[in-house]
């Protein structure tokens, strides 16, 4: 786990400090100006490069996800957005321009950045919705298309800043600067376009709906047959799925693996939004696109073979954790804790099978209270165990807070927010 934390820290350093450095060095090599003005120019350059990096991180690069995990990538994505806005604000306030195009493109990009960051903090991230009930309810009512259009506005910001830079004579006159600046832009936009329009057509990412069944009110199990070229599904993993059918958004939605079979996977879907509710009517044979598998639960478990494993599920968050529990049953100490809904009794047979294989199972309707957790968690689990917690929003944060109060170190709590 320390290895993953180190990788996250190093990635942050590369993105924040090293990525914009070549452009900054070119400015300092050839431009003569005051230190204050050079610093403001540096911050403007850095903000642009960080905004390009935001677009790159939005593609969920698989090679980076395996080292960091998507929650860290999303955190870096949000951090860069905020830092880029702060840097752009200093640049904007310290370097006013009398040139109309320079001034207008800079102002418009700046205001768009402010709007995008504020909307992302309120609606897309869990910074507020995981802690304040009002924002949690507001986020749940948000149509998914709003998220899609917010991300598309990033390209408007990029275009405005690109024009802004190219109409500043003393910047474009610098040797090699415009060339390197355009190479940065072309590289990141090309990476985005490849992931969005080329990799999505990979036959390894195609599948067909094999069928679906209702397990409980608002809980659907959907089975997808993978293509012959698809790689194996991973224990506790999840895919981003998009449906190729009329009436469905082409944007990809994340779903956790509930069951794994020979060239097929089943997903446990909580029918809470317009998109998920329509999946029950999707006929067998419908074409889908699958991006994944994602998730670092299995990797972290393998890297810590001598530690007890506590899989703590909240509602339909049980999907990846029961899959993991079945994978490691009889191989190491496993404790499945499930805080389920009133009608969520669809796992009786699988839970019985886990118990017979030596897995400790504790389940009940609604959340476990503090005194109950003290009773069901052993001293060794609290002192040494790895806690995998899957749920959504504010409930997830409350459970993690309870675990820390019991003495579980934050570094041993790995979560997956299914509401993100």
C-alpha cells in the first residue's frame, strides 16, 4: 500500500512540476521581463498544461490506473483543476492586456474555468456531496448528460487559451516556444481522441447482453457475454459499460462485477437513475462496449498476503466484495460485512457457500452501530487487517470514520465510491 501511495505522490509531482517545465524554461531562456511578470507567465503556462493533463486523465489510462487506482486518478484530476484555476487567476490578475483579442480570450477562458471547477466540486466530485446532505440529494437528481457537457466545455477552455497565447506577439516570437506549445496541445488531444474513438472500437472491448433478471426491487443482475478476444475479468473489478442501442447515452457508466464465468460477467445494478432503470428492458443480444476491467482491490490483496481481509459492503456495493470473498475463501482469513437494504436477501445461497468455506459473514438490514462493529471485528482485524469498503456518498464516509475511531489506520482502508 505504501508503494501505491508513493506512486501517487510521484505522479502528482510529475504533473505539477515537471510537465510544464520545458515551456517555462523556454520563456526564461529567451524572454526579458521583470520577475513578477515572468512568474505570472509561468503560472499561465502551467495552468494550460495542467488543463491538458485533466483531459488526459479523463480517459482513465489503464496503465496508470493499475498503479494508482481510479479514485487517485479522479483525485489528481480534481486537484489539477483547482490548482490550474488558482494559477490562471494569478496570471489573469497580474498581467492585464490592452489587446482586445488577448484580453477577451483570456477573460472568457478564466470565467469558464471558474464555472467548470465550481460545478465539478458541487455536482461531479464527492467533496461536498459525500459530506453535506443537500448536495448529496442535488447530485442524485443531476442528469448524466450534464456531466458529459461539463467535460466537453474543457475543450472550449483549451481552444480559448490556445488562441490567447498565439495572438501575443512577444510570446509567439520566442524561438521554439510556439512549436513546443503546439506539440503539447497536439499530443494530449491525440491521446484523448485515440482513447475515445479508436480504443473504444477494440474487439476486446465488445460484448453482448446475455440476459437480465430482477433480484430485488430496484436491483438488477445483467449478464454480458464477452467477445472471444476479451481478457479475463478480475476479482472485485469493474467495467465502464456503454450500450449501443437507440435511446441510450453513448457515455460509459461504471458497474462492478457480480459474477465471473467463462467469457461472461454479471453486473449488479442499482436502478436509481433513468439510465440504469432502462437496462432492465434491454433485450438479449444487444451490443455493448466494455472498458476495463478496472480496480486495484485484487492487486492490493495479493501484495499483502499475510493480512486478514475485511470486505465491508454497503447495499449493492456487495457486488465486487462477494466476488473477492469467493476468490479468496479458504486461501486466507476473510470477513464479509454486509449492511444491506430491507429487501436485499438475494445472496442467501452464495453467503451460505462462503460460510461453508470458512469465510466469516456478518449481515443485517441497515448500518452496523458502533457497539456492533466492536463485537464482530476481531482485535487482529482492527490492528492488522486490510479493509475494503464499497458504498456510496455520505454513508461510505461515515463507515470509514467509525473504522478509524475503532483504531483502523487510514492507510489500511481502501474504498470504492460507487456513487462517483
